[in-house]
């Protein structure tokens, strides 16, 4: 259709000059047409309900739908503002169960609670339901009863860790400690205590054996040092 309308033929030219100016304004005078065009162009109607990441429904909102926009309070704040964190989060419109609060605290999962307003029902949201929202603003899971175990089971089944602040595991601690210990390990190993850094004649700043005029480096500089280039080495061009 687009190619036909934008072509140089006489029919396309007549459509552009005579038909479109007369028909389009008349069509857009209807609210249904404006709503349809907005949902089409903005892609707010795009959904991923068939995805393995999408589960459940609450009200007319399903897992895989884009989170509906609503005014969160009379001063104009909306429910999409928290999505700027780009993290997994739970939304409850109304009252959240105590078990939901506890589960989100334990998992460091942001819980956004919005006071219920009657106009929220028109967007398809259900009062006191729980919506697990993905970082891209789409709903992963909708539970009409607002149960915490539904959320935790979903996360566990997919091995998801929503929080950006990941707990420091033993592996992480070991890696961090290794990075801090590299300079001292290098020195303890004998590399650079005299002049045997692969024959580079470079001495550590703490060495008492450094002759006058010798090149001196700190222990951290030694970590970055790779020694002299091997014979026959040619720099790539």
C-alpha cells in the first residue's frame, strides 16, 4: 500500500492529491480511529503472551502485555516512572500482602505499591493483584490474588536474580581478593626483586639492589609489565 501511494503513477498521484485530503480528516474525527492509529503507531498493542517468560493474567492484563499506563496519584505521577531503573519489579495496585512485602525484601526485588483509584480498572488492572514487570516494561507474570509464592516460583523456575545488587558469592570474594593481592604475590615470587624481570633490567622501587640510573617501577607497575618482546617479534600493521 505504501509503495503504491508513494509511486509516481497517475493513480497514486490522484489518491495523494484528491482522496487522502478528503478521507483522512473525516476518519480521524472518530475517537475509535484515533485510538486505533495511536495503538498501531506507538506499538503499545504489541504483546508477547506466547513467550515462555509470560504467565497468568489479572483483570484483562496478561503476562506478555505491556504494562498499562495509569496516573498513580492526583498530582500527575505515573506508574511508568519506576521503570527507568531497568530492573525487575513487582507492581501492586491497592494493598500488597505482608508475605509479598517479605518476599520482595528477602530477594531485594523492588515492590511498587500504588493506591487504588477507580480509573485504574479501565486500563485492565485488577485491584490488589500482583504484576511482575520485566526491565523492558512488559509484564512477565500476573497473579490476580497477589500471592508471593507465585512470584518466587516463577523466578526460581527460570533462575532469575532480579536485583542489580547481586550478593557477593565466594567466587566473587576470591576474585576480588586475587586482584588486590596480585602486586604482593608478584613481588613474593621473586619477579623484579633484583634484575630478573625476563632480563629487562628493571628494579622495584623497594629494591636495595637497584644501581644508579636503573629503571625503577612500583610493584603495581610490575603486574602490568610483560617483559621484553621475544626475538623475531614484529608489530602487526
